[in-house]
């Protein structure tokens, strides 16, 4: 491993070991696949990983006005993986789809007629996706693994048309950027990589879920404010969904294997639900009289922050869905 400009560069073997042991409080439900478009292969000389990553961060911060680089990981043509923003923070990548997600930017322009993806990068993309599925107990399907192209740019609604969309991760990304292309060409490769390494996370010990209501919530080694902060954990961020494994003196245990605790005072309990409608409208308030601001599709999981008159708020922002179309 090598660290520079606040980023860490890893080989695939190093990444697999690193992610398997990384402690992450935020609940992860999706892996997003993107391509950088610009920079493309012509901008990579084989040694300028850190310079290109820093340039992307500067663009995201200074041009886009974001607080940090948008993605969690960038996968380079030679198969190297560079870290980006903290996994405790949601990415800045797909409108209204970033909560509970991990964003992967694949370095290059993978539209037809542009960069031809090297096998080293293909192998790395498959391996990183498989390692994330294993680490976060995600099924290999198009609910957990998503392409940017499937979502509208203006409101993040997932549709099957080409209106108001990017081609990202590229019209030639593993044979295409449509959902069926993913099912046919990409997901089987991820499944094959996981063969013999089945997803093993046991969720049965989770007692409930909570959302963080403080800007930064420290994680401590005992259930009291005077206890030391956990050395290997970053604070949980506002809006993060945490898994709760125990409760003591108004403190919540957020790890099943370690003594890691947060104050319950700075959290609210939420409920986990699955969408059972083929397409469920998301509105800006709890009622059909509020404007539609997007949609969620069948099988997607959401966390319910508030319930009012049979309507459920599914994020810290005003995004509401009808309770009638949810399975709890």
C-alpha cells in the first residue's frame, strides 16, 4: 500500500484484505458503477494515480462545490484501487440515490468507440465488486449493483428509457450499460468471483436500526461519554443508518464483535422495509397532493424515518412513499 494526498493505493489482494477488516458504521445497500469519462486512458501514464485522483477531488470540491471527492474508490487501468471519500460518508454521484451506497469510479471512457478496457482493470472491477458484496452482505443482483445510466439526472428516478441520462458507466461497459447487459455480462462474473467465498455476514443479531441526528457522532469503546474513542473507527455522520446489537444506559452497541458504542441521544430509531410495488412514487410530502420527486422500484430497501397518516419518510430530506406498498 502507498498513501499520498490523503488517498491510499492498493493492489486487489491488498484491497480484499483491507475491506474485509474495515469497520464501517454506515449501513450499505448498493454499489454504484461509474466511469470517469474525463479523465480517460489518454490521461493515465501508468504512474500518475495520485495526481489524477487529486485532480478529480479538486474538480469536485472547487467546481462542483462538494465537500470532498465524490467517489469512495477509483479503479485504474492497471488494476490499482485508490480510496476516495470516507465510507462513513454517502457519495456524491447519483441524484437522490446516494444514501446507503458505495460509489466506484472506473478510470476511463467506456462508451463505444472510446477506451477499450484492459483486462487488468476488468479483473479489478469484478474483484472489488465481489469483495464489497461479501463485506456488506449484498446479493448479486441489479438492486444491489447499479449503473448510473439507469437513473435520471434531474430527479434520480430509475427508468428504462434514455431521457435525461448519462451513458455512465459507458455504452461498452462489460458489453453495455442497460440492466439486461448487467444481468447477462457483469453479474455472472461477480458471482463466479464469489464462488467458494459465500457471503457470510449474519444479520440475525441486529436488534434494530437508527439514524444519526448529529453532524458527527463519536464511537466510543464503552457505553459512557468518558470512554476513549474507538481508534479504528471514524465518527458516524448525520443521516447514517447504524445497526444496533445491544443497548445499555442509553448507549447503543454498533458492532457485533467489538465494544463500540454511540450515544442513543443523538439517534432516532428507523424501520427497514422493502418496496413491493413495481414502481413506487416518491413525493415531497406525505400525500398524493405533493409533487412527485422520483420513484423506487420493486425489491429496493428503504429506511423509514417517520410515519404520518400511512405515509413514510424515507430520508432526512422530504422524500415520502405510501406505506401500503412496503413490506416491513
